[in-house]
């Protein structure tokens, strides 16, 4: 009870009776002590945990940057910065109605980590190198901090950051590109990442930035995507980014579209062929039975299509791949059946659907896994 911080000895003597009385009151009345937690909800606990997590990120990153600054011979001061640490919610819909909400993980998103850095010997190259170094540290902590806080032997998991995604790609033997104004066109054509990343890379390179990106996506603990770094060579500052998570869904959308489209077309073509073979001399009830069976099967297929469209509607790319796959499957059914004119019409629809739904993306993106 002695040595109270920032309190003089005289003030301490005056406060001691009050402190002892409060301590005795709490010790004799555990109910009152428990009342301090009345009204505390799981949202409060989760919010405090997430807030502590992002605070831990800035504290750890700042401490590591200060240590690195002493070793590099530079002076570094942290400036006001901000970021988010939040739960990732996923909603499953059934014909536009939410039916289930799950929380597959947590996401850290550091929007702005600002520093002012000066070399102790006025060496600008040293300053630029240090800024790049602490950028790598900051990116690494975006997967290390969540792993430390939210995973253990009983609850395993992996975090993802731009640095980790690139490291995994290199370990898997994937080609890592360094892109600038001089090679942007040829390099981007070799990438199999999403169109959004390609466009961002082109824009960044054309504005004088340097980009590091893997040729293909990687999979880390169920997450599929690409990590890439956009650096300003004049300052060393950069954006360390990841994207993806939907490419596996694009492939399933294409596969579902192909199978449903082919089945849908086969039912219609088989019904038409059957009626043609029966001819007008066949009993009326036989022809009606064939038509009814065909209609019922097509209605079932239509219900399945509606459900799949609803399922993939949360991801525009997956939905586009489904539409494209549906047209593709229908075209294949027309070719196999020998109905040339039908395959031509469906082929036209396929091209239209890809143009409208994929928004300029290529079919190759639908099969990247």
C-alpha cells in the first residue's frame, strides 16, 4: 500500500484511511464487486479484444521500427496512423433471403501507417532502404499478430499478408515479377491474377511505381489470392496489398454452369428428337407424355439454375463464370447432338453472356485455383 505514484508522503498519509476503507468494503461485499460486470455483453468483449489487437499491432510494429532505426543509423518518428481489426462476416442467401451468417475469421486492414524518417548522415539511399525495410515489417505483422492472438494448438489457423503471400509463392517455385514502366505490358500479360489487380498494376507502373507480384495466385489455409507490393522508388514508401479469396469460387461457378447448361440443352434436344421420331401418327397421349416429362425436367432445371444464381450472386466474378459456363455447356450439347444451328445460336449467347457478365475478364480467370 506504500509508494503511491505521483503522490507526496503527506498526501499518502491522508489518503490511506480512505483506501483501506474501500478495500475492506469490496472484500466484505463480493456482490458489489460483481456488479461492476453487470451489462457487459459479448459485443463489448469482442470489441475490446479487436481494439486491443489493432493497438498491439501498432505497438509491436512501432517498437520493431525503432529498433531497426537504431541499427540502420536513421531517426524515425511515428505519425498519426490508423487501421481496422474486425470480424469477417459471410452471409448465405436463399432466393435473396439471408439464411445463415458465419464468421470465418478476422481481418486486419491498416489503412495508413505514417512515419517521418531522416538518415543520421544525410544519406538518402539509406533512408529509402530503411523505409522499405519497415514496410516489410509492417506487412509481416499483418499476419503474425492475428496468428499470435487468435490461434493455438487447439484452434490452428494461418494469417495472410502481402509479404507472406509472396514468400509462399516463391517457396512453391512460382515466378515473382518486378514490374515498372519499362516492362509493364509484357509482364502483365504473363500474370494469371484477377483483372482488377492487372489494371491496378498497369496504372501504378505508368505513374512511375515499382510493383512486385507473383505470376499466379497461392492458397494459404483455405484463402486463395495474390500478394503484391506497390513501391514508390523515390521515397521507399509502398502499399502492401492482398486480394482474392474468390478464385476457387470462380472455378466452381464455371463447372456448375457447364454441367447445368449441357443438361438443360440435352433435355430440350432429346425431347425434340423423340417427338420427331414419333411423328404425327403416334398416339396423342404418348406425345403429351413426352412433352410433360420434358417440361417437368426443364422446370426442375430452372429451379436449380435459380438457386445457383442466388448462391453465386454474392460474388460477381463467380456469377459471371456460371453464366459463361452455362452458355458453354449448352453449346457443347448442341455440337454433340449434331444440331448445328442450335449450337450456333447458343454460341452467340455464350459470347454475349461472357461480355455482359464477366466485365472484360477472360475465361482463363474462371479456372484459376
